[in-house]
C-alpha cells in the first residue's frame, strides 16, 4: 500500500507551512517594533490624532503655498505652537502658584473654624431644624462637615503639589516628547496620504469598511478635542472671569469649572452653585446674584451655542457616551484617556456595525437590518458616523 503523500497534498502542506511561518515572523517583527516605540507610544498616537484634526488646515495652507507639502506642514505646526502651546505653558505657570495659594487659604479657613463661624453667623438653624423634623433619617449630629471638607481640601492640595512637582521635575522630558510630537505631526501631515494608503492596502477589509473606521475615529477625535475640550476652555475662561469679579481666584476656579463642564447635565453648576451659596451665606448677596446670572446665562449659554457649532457634522457622537468613555479612559490610561476612551468606544461601535452588516443574512435572514445597526452607506458609523463632508484623515481627498 502506497503511503506517500500525493504531490498536490505536499504542495498544499508546504504552502500552509510557509503561511504560518510568515505570519509568525510578522508577529515577531510587530512585537519587536512595539518594544522600540513603547516608551513614546502615547506621543505617536497623539501625533496621529492631532494630525488628523489639523489635516483640513494643512490642505488649505497647501493651496495657499502652491502645493508645497513641507511649507504647509511647517505653517500648521508654527500656528499650533504660537496659538496653543505657548499660551498653555503660560497658563500652567500661573495656575500652579495660584492653585497652591487657594488650597492653602481654604485649609486655613477650615482649620480656623470657618464653617462653624459661618453656621453661627448665618440664619441656618431654622433650616437645620426643618431637616431634623421632616428628614429624621438624616442624623446631622454624626456628620462632621468641617473634618470632611478639611480632609478633601488637604487631599486636593497634596495632589496639586505632587502634580506641580512632577511637571517641574520632568520639564526636559516633556520638552523632548513635545519635539517628538511636532516631528510626528510634520511627517504625518506631509506623508499622511501614503501612510493611510499603505495601511489600507495591508488591511483585508473592503474599502468602504476601512473608510468607515477611519472616518469614525476622525469624527470622534474632532468631537472630543474640538467640540468638547474647546467648549470647556471657553466656559472655563468665562467662569473664571465671573469668579474674579466677585472676588474669588479666577484662574484656579475657572480651571475647575472647565473640567466640570465635561460632566453632562450639571456641568459648571458643580462649581458656581456652591460658590453662589457661599457668597449668599457670607452676606454678599449682590455677588451671589451676579454669579448666578453670569454663569446661568453667559457660561451656560456658551455651551448651548458653541457646542453645536464646533460639533457640526459630528451629531452621531453622543455626549453621554463620550463622557462615560472619558471616565473609563482616565481610569485606565490616565490623562491620555480623554482621547483614548472615546476612540476605543467609537472603534467598538463601528466594528459592531460592520459585524451586523456583514452577517445580516445570518443574524436576521427574514427581517431587515435593525434601525440602530446602520449600514456603512447610511452615513452613521455608531458614535462617529460618516455623514459629514468634512475633510478626511490624512489619506482622504485632497492628498498629495
């Protein structure tokens, strides 16, 4: 009996062996490449995200300089440094000492019996008595507001001091990463089309599926950085101005209001609400009324008018989901999670959309596709969607 494998079987086996070996070598190469860039991987990712957001500006500059890729990329980077980086450095340099002074003043006020004095000087006893009578399950005698506030203030002060020390102690490291970020952005703006085309060539998905993933990630990055963070900056500036007018440290509390604006529904009210109550209890009713009117009309109005403008074309991005993804991203990746969280959530939603579209006949052979699982052609890519006509990631229309 002849047990020698047929020639066709030997050829198939050799091809399979070649494919497996090639795939293992590819995995090894990717792992080695990851080891090379692991220490500055966050910088590379941020460079790619910022390049995608700045790419429409790069295309406009390129038309102005008659098609010079190098000059247009340098113009974009110069504008980024002058308009964003330098003001941000000045802001941080002013914020750290004012923040430390504010926390120190709060600790001194709490340690010196400020809350007890406030309670005695204010007519709060009728309200406390109402709570005792109508809400007996709340035992005010076991709630030590002063100790809790003092511990919270000390924790915030220690965190601020540690953060400031870390920033000052790693200035050279931040500077090197910033230079690397500019270098990454320069090459991604200049050669972004070829880079994206190369990735799409290696990806086995259909072209419309690849475009759906890329467009969704770009839209969410734009919604978070432009529609979210830029509105937070505007609200922080306006809120800090209102705080400064009523006699509070405007830079510090404006920064806190900027971060609070990322919280859905309540937003900056987490800061100006208690501040208004404090002013009212201290007898500064004019300042309290002004702060309430300023923040409820001007600060909140900025969110109502600016957020739809900045997030135009990104209406598929749910603010609530973005907020949840930012919280999860901060817990997992630190400050970089502000960007990573929404991007990961967007990628997950798009992959679920592609899965539902690809296997529609198997999942529901006798029913149409569900309304919340649109096709790539429908212009909704989960969180990001693809319905707007904005310029794409590097590699989209208007490339080199």
